[in-house]
C-alpha cells in the first residue's frame, strides 16, 4: 500500500469494457506499487441508475450517480476518468479541467480534430494550475513495448526504414451483429480506424520517436446495414425483407494506409474488424539498418529481435522474454517468467498517472500527443475520401509554434 497519505479520489464516467478495465487498474495500483498517493474509488457514473448501481458494487466504487456533471463538480473527486463513447469525451474533459480535476481520457481523444484541439488547449491551460491530463493509449505500458522503444532509442536497429503495423479483430464479421454505438459515426467518430487504428498510430510513433507526416489511404464498410440493437431509439430505421428494423452503418469496417514518417521510414498500417479469426491481434514490426524488432499482443510478454550485427553464422530472430525485474513495471509483479496480461497495462497506466499527479510532472501521452494521433486519423479519412490521394498530416499547435 502507499506509504504516503495523499489521497486521490477518482470519479469514473462509464462502466462498460473500458470502465471494467480501468476499475481493475484503480483497484490494484496501490496494492502493487508503492506510490506517493493513495487512490480512492469514490464515484462511478452511468446513464442507467440500476446498471450503474450494479456496476459500482461489482467494480468496487463507493458511490454512483447518473449525472456526470455532479461527478465533475464533486468535492469528493480529484481525478476524472473518462471511459465513455467518443462523442462525450470533449464535453466531460473540458468541464473537468475547468473544475480543476486531473483527467484521464480513453482513446481516441475525441471524435473530431476540432474537439481534440479544444481539449489540448484546455489541458495546456489547466497545466499552469498543476492540473494533469493524459490519454489512455495503454499499450505504451506493456513492458515489451517499452523495451521496443528502448532498443530503437539505443540505436540497436540503426536507421529505421520500415514500420509495419496491423490491428485486427473480427467481432462484427456476422452481418446480424447489431448496430451498436461503435458503428455509428455521431457516437464513435469513426470505426476500426479510430478505435484500433489509433492504437497502432500512437504505438508506432511512440516506439520509433518518429511522427507520421503524410498518408495514402483506403477505407471500406463491408456491411452497410445492420439490425438495430434492442431498445435503441433515435436511430433512423428501415425494415428489411423480414420486417426487422435495420440501420445504416456510418463508419469504416476497415482502414488500410501507407505513410511516411518524419525520420524517413516508410510505413504500412491496417486496422480491420473483418479479419476473420483475429480476435485482438495487434502486431508491429520495425525494420532498421542494423536489425528488426517485432511485438505481437497475443504474446505480449515477448519480443522477437533480429540483430544484424551478430556473426553471420549466428544470425536469426531471438525471442526475448520481457519479464526480468529490470524492465519497467515488472519488478512489482512476479519473479521472471511469471507472465502478465492485457489488464496489467492499465494498472501500469494508472501507476504512471498517479505518480505524475503526485510529483507534479507531465504524464504521457498528453492531450497534445493524442491530438496529433487525431490529426493522423483525420488525414487518413480525408485521403480515403479523395481516391487515396497523398494527404499531409496537419501540424499541431505546438508544431506550428515551434
Ligand atoms: C475494441 O474492441 C477495443 O475494445 C478497443 O476499444 C480497445 O482500445 C482495445 O484495447 C481492445 O479492443
């Protein structure tokens, strides 16, 4: 447990998949790491009073509410954790920052560049008052990913020539899967591109230290009409041949694009929810003049490393088991070889956020970092709408000011 008595009272908005993952992390972070502050899971918010009461009990929150504004303005909340669909990220984050609350916001930061820009400006302004804001690109906090970044930073790959990233799922291959919020542009902003494409954009920029400067893209919506979810309201419906109410899918099912990075690397990206058999398959390969490193989320405790400087007779990909205590985060868990999982990346995320708040330092990725990801998402969308025309990524405010 924390050896310090500073208390950070958390209020979380949302209680679905990300709400559950974040709750697990808030529950464990002080039990695994000795931090300069102790977390209290004060208040959880959801629109349905019965469901949020059940979630509070199941996930370990002291109180619950159906009014996110009450949560944001509560004197019993110091940190606001936003785990809602993207259409509410901006409104909640701006209100929370204005109320002097530290903010953790799930990815992607927003549904539009305009919203992301407003959030980044508000976060920069709040920072002057010691308020911290971070975006939840949790895969940065997988130890194998931090090692990938370190290998590249140490020059072990030499000059980076290629980035090859794919994030593949298949949960909506069945055309009978209903028109949930992730398939509605006004709720989610985009489909596979913003939901899982944002992860590989952030992760590859993070590990290479390079930024995407331009793209040429294709997007596709394979299934254009889906059954309306039970109890849905406000969605335009048309009946299918069997009289069932159907709605139009307004987001991409898949996005593929090529890109240039500012360090000279050429990159290929693929984000799809129609990769049948791939459940949550994120794979990144980085080729350099001196070697290659590969990360595969399905084997998240490992890295494949090819060191081209080794004697020819010893060349080959080695498998590095990233569980030694000297790796970031790992010494707090188990002895070497006792592997960790997907959910540990969220505990690591909360560790770093609590540490940043308590020590008055800036957590990463910042809202400005997340704005840059949003600008890449926007460039991909624009390119896809212009017959894949080469499309520059707009600079961020900071880059403009530089
Ligand atoms: C999509 O299904 C999703 O839940 C993403 O939204 C998460 O960010 C990713 O970690 C797992 O897949």
